[in-house]
C-alpha cells in the first residue's frame, strides 16, 4: 500500500518541483529578453519616452545640461541689439522655463522620439558587446557605456536660437548619462552568463518535469493534468505578485526625492510589462489546462459534449481542420506571449496536436458507434438503418392486414351464432337487433 501511495505522490512531487523551478525560469527568461535582446530593449525604450513622467524627467535633464554647460546669456546677448543686450540676463531666467517646455514638446514628437530610440539602441548594443567581450574596438579593460542625447539637445537648443556648433562642442558627460564602467564588467559578465544558462536550462527542465509527471500518472493522468494547470496558475500568480512587490522596492532604492518617484515607477512598470504579460499568459494557460482536464472527466455535461463531438473528432479532417482554424485565430489575435516567439509557438502547437489526438482516441474508445454521415462507416450505418426501417414497415402492414381479416371472420361467426340462438327462441327480435348493432359498430 505504501508503494502504491508513493507512486501516486511522485507526480505531485514532480509538479511542485516544476512549479518552483518554473518561477525562477520565468524571471530568467524575462531578464534575458529584456536585457540581452536589442529589439526588445529598443521597443521598451520607445515606450518609455512616450510616457509623460519620463518625458518630464528627460526634459529637465536636457534643460539642466544646456544651462549648466552653455553660456545661454552670452548666446542671447549676441542676438540682441546693443541697446537691448542688458536685458539678456533677466531674459535668461525666463528662458529656462521656455526651454523646459520646448524640450518637453520636442520629446513628444515622433522625430525626436526616434532620436531617443537610436541613442538607447546604440548604447545597448555597445553594452552587450562590452559584456560579452565582443567586437574589435570594444573590450572589458577600459570602457564606459553611455546614452548620448546630444542630438536631442542640439534640436532643442536650435529652437531658441543657439547655434548647433555650440552644443556640438559640449563635453560628452554634459549630454549623456553613464550606464556601466569597465570595473563593473566582470560581475556583469558572470551575471549574464548565469542568466542565459538559467533561461534555457530551467525552462527545459520545467517542461520535462511536467511531461514525466503526466507520463507516470497512469490512471490518475487526468488529475495530474489538472494539477499541472494549477501549477501554471501558481507560477503566473507569483510572477504578478513579485512584479507588484518589486515596484515599491525599486522606487525606494532608486528614488532620492519624491519628485523622482513617478518617473522611476513608470520606468519600472514599462520595463516589466513583458513580465506582466508572461504572468497573465501562464494564468490563462493554467485555466485552459484545468478546463481540458475537466472536459476529459466523467461529469454529465462533459460526457454529453464529448458524445456530441465524437462523430466529428473521429474524422481527422474535421478534428485537425478545426485545430488549424483555432491556431490561425490564436496567432492572429496574439492574446498570449507564446504566440510571438518561434520556440514557444512550436511548443504550443505540439501540445495542441498531442491534446487533439489524445481526445480523439478517448472519444473513439468511449463511443465507438457514433459516426458522421460523411464517413464510410456512417454511410453504411445510414443505409442499414433505412433498410431496417423499410423491412419493419412491410412487416407492420402485413400484420395489420392479417389482423383485419381475422376480425371480419370473427364478426361473421358471431352473427351466425346470434341467428341460431334466435331461431331456437333463446333471443327475442329486439335482443337480436341490439346485438347485431353492437357487433357492427365495433
């Protein structure tokens, strides 16, 4: 008994282990995509600059950089008539708010946002080469990765009459912010190597544990499938809760003043949007898996639905044709993360193919006589039914005719007997007439 109980517990233990590993693998995959893939990183940076709080923060940085590194008063005085040059000083103070507004409006323009994305993409590509120690002119011995906003600053400065050549001469540190220094690269390299390993190995291990748990479940396979669905939901819930909890931690760690809380929180929200989508997708997958387990169960409604679908599921062209339509709609709608990546998409397609075939075999075993009229078996069944129906009708007509003849013979015999009784004086004329009337009316 203990051995049997152990066999029943093993799939559950594997699922619990897969859940724990799956949580780590989700964060590792998110980190890999968000930090190491230039396309994802650039897309996120584009979403960042479209955020109002981020735009305000960047506009303030550009304004501060301009006024701290350019003699705006002198530039303004050069453009004023000699008699108005004394007003350059007071005008410079008022000009700061104007520059801040100009920078904010500029950051809302697609052209300037494209400059931002180019700057971020270039810095990220340099960072990845630096971390991976790739590229002929990039090394880990001496290097500083920065995001250069000089092009955006020059665009804003030109709108208030400052010659672009002035901003071109600004030192790099005036128009850029540092991402990483060379003395930080060794630890970053180790972290990136570990991240890539975890992303692939842990994800594969999680899926393998699920497959093993279902394979060894035996007669409890449906319950094990349900537990896998619960595991998916649990992973998704932990990811979503962890993301929400991390927002407060990040803001507390990075924010130096209350004014920076909003942009930091917005940056965190946008940067972790992929993590949110992944968590939500896992919850959806879990619900679908649980519904599939219930649908395969013994409940009355599930059995009725399976019986209704059996004539169509047993025909491959119907079953897989419907699956193809479902996949087209799924990839067109793109409601979950897996449908926008090659490997997850292949895993999803394979899982649906296996699930469809398992369901087909189950309903064929359950309802072997339920076929469609379009299948060879269905056509034969329909022809046999019509032949039996015609045979039953012929037999019924013959029995009805025989019954009618027998009734007429019985009636004649009774009438003859009544006449004999009347002749013998046992029936009066009135009694004879009444009996005849009764027989003829039946």
